[in-house]
C-alpha cells in the first residue's frame, strides 16, 4: 500500500484552508545555540569562551566546558602558506578546575598570562613560558571558595608600567604618507614590583584584587562595594577601565540598577626596590580607596528601549519591557593623539530581547539588540540661593563635584549582538552580530566606518576600506592582536578563522590608486602600532601575503621603513644598530614575505634580511658575552652559554669564509669587463650575489664588524678567565672556541681590513657622486628593501673587485676557503645546500645540528619521540624545550629576547616529532 504522501497530496486541503498548519511557532534562530549564548550573556558578565593573546596564542574553552585548548597562526614549512595550527590541550587547566565547567578566559595586557574562571568563581592563572602551547601554572584555583555568590561578573588585569610608542594616524602630505608617532603613557594603578594583578567583582558585590608578590606567591585583597542595599547586592555584570583618575567601575544588579564607582588602589610602600628592602618579606601591601561612590539610574530607565523618534532627554515612564542587559563595558577615553587630548569615559551597554518574540507582547516586536550609552560627567553641586546670605568662616569654600550619567542616543539593530571588542589599540569598537557581520565604530564618536571617507587620512583598517566578509555564524568572537583576523567559536566548539579583505576599489580588472594607497597606509599604521606596543604581528603578515601582490608587498615594506622610521644608512652611528627596537621587526617582516618553504630558495629581497637577522643574533650574543667576561666574572663560564657561543663562533667564521670565497669568484667572473664600464654595469644588473649585497649594505657590514670585534674579545677572554671557573664542560667548550679561531684559514684582522676596504670604496663612491649624509639613506634602502644595487654604488663594486680583493690574496689561504663546506649555512643555491636541509635540522639559536633520537630498550630497536621548538614564522627549530638551567643562561636568553621567540621575532611552538620521522630527517630518507 503506498504511503499517503507519495501521491503529492496538499496537506492544507485536509483542513480546508491554506496555512492551517501554521501553529504560530517562532522561527528557529539562524545560529545554533544562540538562545543559550544570550542567556549566558544575560546571567553572567564574564562568559568569554575564546581569547586571543597579544603574543599570538588563541585560548578557547571546549564544548563540554571542561578543557582549554590553544591554537596559533603558523607558517607551513612545505610551501610558506599561513594557516591556523592544530589544537593543543592545556592539561594543567583541567587538573586545576576538575569537573567545574569553565566559563571565562582573559589574557593580561602583554598577553603572557592567562586567567581561567569556572562557574563557581574559582580562578587559576597560567603563564606562557617557552612556547605558545606550553604554559606553567602560577596560581591554583583551589585558593578560592566554591560558592555561587563567588561567581565572577567582571574582571580586569592591571596594566604594566611601561610607556609605548603609539601612532595617531597616517595623513597624506605632498603626495606621501606621514605618520604621527607619540609616546603613550600607561594608565594605572600599577603593581609597584611590576608583577601581575587581577581585579574581580563577584555576584555578591565584592571587589577583589588578586596580586602576585615579588616572591611569586599570590595574595588577595577583598572589599565590599559601598552604598549598595541588600536588594542590589546580587550583581549580574560589572565593567572596569583604567583612567587617569583611577579605576572606573560600573555594576549592574538583578533589580536593574547601575552603579558607578571611582576606585583607587594605594600601595604601601608605593615604590618597591628589592635591593634596598630591609626585610625580604616586607612586600608592598595594597588597600582600596573608594572615591565618588555610586551614581544610580532607576531600573525603569534601563529597561525601557527608546524608539528612534523619542528624545533622549524626555522622562521615561515605567515599562514591562523584557529586554535584558547582555553586555556592559566602559570606554575609558584614553589619550589618542600626540597633543595628549582625552575623551570623557562613557558606559556602553547592550540590551537584547528574547529570541522567541510573541505577538501579544508589543515590547518584544522592537529591534533585536539596542546599544545604550551614557557619558560620565563631573557636575558641580549648587546650593540654594539662601545659603549665600549665610556668612561662612571660610570664604574659599568650593562646592563639591558629583558624577552624573548623561544618556546618549540609542543605537538599534535588527540583529543580535553576540560580541563587543575594543580593537586597533583603542581606536575602534567592533560589534559582532549573530549572522557573523561585524560593524566597526569610532570609539570617540560612535560613527560607523563604512570604508574610505577621507582618502588623505587613515586612522584604522576599517576606515581605509578593510572589511570582514560574511562567513558561517559563530557565537563567540575574538580578534587577533592587530584586528585584521578574527576567530569565531560555535556551539560545538569548532573554530573558524576569518580574514579582513580589501577590494582596492577594483572594477573591471582595474583598481583605484587612492584606495590602494590608503590600504597600504592602513596596514603600515597597524604594523607600526603593533611594533610600538610590542604586539605580535603575524596576523598582519598573513593578510599582506593574502591581499598584496609581490610589487605591493615591496611598497608595503618601504612604507614600514618610513613610518617607524628606520634610517638604513649606518655608515656612521653604527652602535645604534645593537639597540634599535624596530630594525629586527622590519627585517623579519621582509624575510617572512619572501619565504616560500624550508626547502625552497628565498628570493634575494628575502635572503638579504634573513642573513642580516642571523648576523644580528651573533653580534648581540658576542657583545653580551664579552660584557660578562670583561670583568673576569666567573659566572660567565656557564656551559650552556659557552656551547651557544661555540656554535655561533663556527657559524660566524664559516659565514665570513663564505662571503670572501664568493667575492673572489665574483672578481674572477667580472675580470673580463673591468675596462668596459657599460658592460660592467650591465653584467652587475644580472648578478644576484647575496654576499655582494651583504657587503655593500652598511647595516650588514656593521654587524660583520661587531662579529669580528666579538670574536677577538671571546678569544682574549680565555686568557683572562679565572682557571677555577673553567672546569668540566665549560673548559671543553671554551678550549674548542679558541681552537676554532686559531685554526681559521683567515685571521680576524684580515677580515677587518677587508671590511675597512669596502667602507673606503663605498665612502668614495658617495663622495664622487656628491652624496652627503642626507642623500645616503636612499641608496641604502634601495639595497635593503628592493635588493637592487643603486647606480651610485656601481663604482664601489668596481673598486671592491679590482682593488680590494687583490690586496688580500697574499694574506689568505684561498684553497682552504674554497674547499670548505658551506652547505650547513643554508645560503647557497647549489644542490648540496638543499640536500643538507633535507638531511639535518640545525638549531637556529645554537648553530648545532640537532641530535638524532636516542634508542631505548633492547637492541636499540625503539626510540623515544623527539621534542623541539619550531618558530611559527620562519619554521626553524631549536632543541631547547625547557627553561635554562642556570641563572646566567636564563639572563642571557632573556636579554637576547629568545625565551619565547626566535631570532626572527616569531613565537616558538612546542612540537613532538615521532622518532621515525626524526631519524629519517637525520638520515635523509
């Protein structure tokens, strides 16, 4: 018997009228889990399930709420493409909280410490130690009591006491972009010992400061919020922001009341100097000081959502609206320009209606979400005129000020707001909706960024025309450190990576030059802001690789050098190279843009900065080691430090030999055109010699000179060393360092003479062309950024090959440097170099090949997996998978900036390689 539906019967006919099965059920929400997400946002102010650290680590809570996984951006070593890496579970978080579901994650200002909060209000704190996916516990959740009243409704990390280099905007002046840097001072309060501190507000109306003492132990300061009645004590949301007048705190209670506080933290003593402390345990002690306590707004004011035609200053009648607060934030109005002007802080709230709106409730037929804002203003209190008739003993009495909330115009949207983030270093407010669309507002004016309104001024990526395309909706969203990427988390715990895109005004295959120029300026501004505040910039690199052509990438790099600014001419003032904060950032960006895979040759424009980064690493290492040895300090003879010095000594010497050998070959190759200037110049254009560019660039030539100075200092330090300190491995390593230097086929003073000859050739070339100090940065930048030899330096190349090289022939053993194997350096283009890369993994920091896995068990048939760290940017590896063992080694690694990051500036990630894969890498199989 056929089924009734198989004959295509109209079901409506069974009931005699169309739409008779329309039972009045509301349509299902477009995003799965949206109703539950809104309920969480309504009940608890701290419910961020995913957070992106400024160091580049993405932490997210699993779908079951019991685990925390971390991910990160990474470059694939096979082809150089950037992707979102695999998940790595953080076991210590699960162990700390047990079966209590996790509800909130928060990174500190620098992005190195993570706070995890569970449903009972217990907080555990962790720190990124040596890799993005390797954390160590700092504070256990067991310190806190497990109680519903202890639930966290608001949280804020204390800022670190450091000034940063900020950039206000980019403005076009005479056809070129000019960037406006200024120094932004941090906003307190600060921990006197520069340790971590976390402010929390609980559901029961208690404010807590969880802080770390100088001995790394954690303490807590609780206090009750004043002027709250018993009915107001049950809080659902709290927001805090650091301002110049202290911490601004806003709370929202279950009875729909908002209260605003000004809170200061006073430390005793205010300054902490551990070297002058009388007792080791006499640490700074904090205390709360509440100022300007409480400004209230009645509940009916908050619950009423205005229609567009209502005036904001009209009194509001009582209402039965079912709109609920789902988000509460404070916009602090930080210093946003070089002039130091500040905007008044304002409170930002999001009210949302229930998803299932019923027709019989008219209040539920309004917009899905409404943004309500209040400006916080200080107003002088006025007394009645009769008080003027009373003679006061103090004629200088001034009326006290009070805080008032002035409600601004509401902003309505037909979409549900699921996320609110302040991005781009406080200049942009990003509002994410349930359909994945993101609206960008100016944090000062709340004007919407719809693209490029002013082609001559750029303030942020969104204002310059960058937008996020519509993607699969998610419930929780967080942005990358520079906000040009974001990740969304759905109800099943799946993460989706999204990237900003720009059309550059392209129509019909053509693009608008002004929009393209503004887009480059916006990326440059974002990169400069990231460098100035020491923020990871992998997200900008990923967008640049996806959005920009190779020619546009070169334009972008040139703008970065101008914006920061970096003077590429180091023919004088070479000492500034060692401490310049932005040079390694620029070199790393340039090297990464040309990386196309670990086993593929880098283009010259990428190979030059990559070589300079390694020269800088060796230069700084030798400088610090020489500094420690200068005073004959016995602590400098640490075996781990000496092993790193030994590896870099071998690498530096071989690199110098490699340069000299290639230049000798180049001189032989050009010998036939020495007497024909035009033929010489044409032949030079087709020569892509990395050693020639390294020697011509004043930046890399200065690093080579520092290396020579360091090698001489290392050798001299051996004779002055304390014999009692050189024992065991220390003596073995130091002896091998000296033997390596003494066995070199070319003495260090010959290399210094060689570099001096190049200096002279370059100097005379500039002088002959009439180039003064003001004109030299242009050709130096041409060498470094575009990998092209400028015409002014053609004469210097001729002098180098015709005069400087022949004078060295009697002082070197050319056959010895010709027969040496330079494949391990990785700069050659020959098959031997590629074969070495296939067979061996070289420790990029210590310049030693990583050891193959050690066999265990009988007969050596089984081997343990190999752990190592890999850089997410350059894909190079390091064998150090634990913190340095000695204090000196830790100081050296920290001072070199290599504790969490590679010499290229990319962050480390810890990986476990199966023994079979590691063995095949070492054997070349």
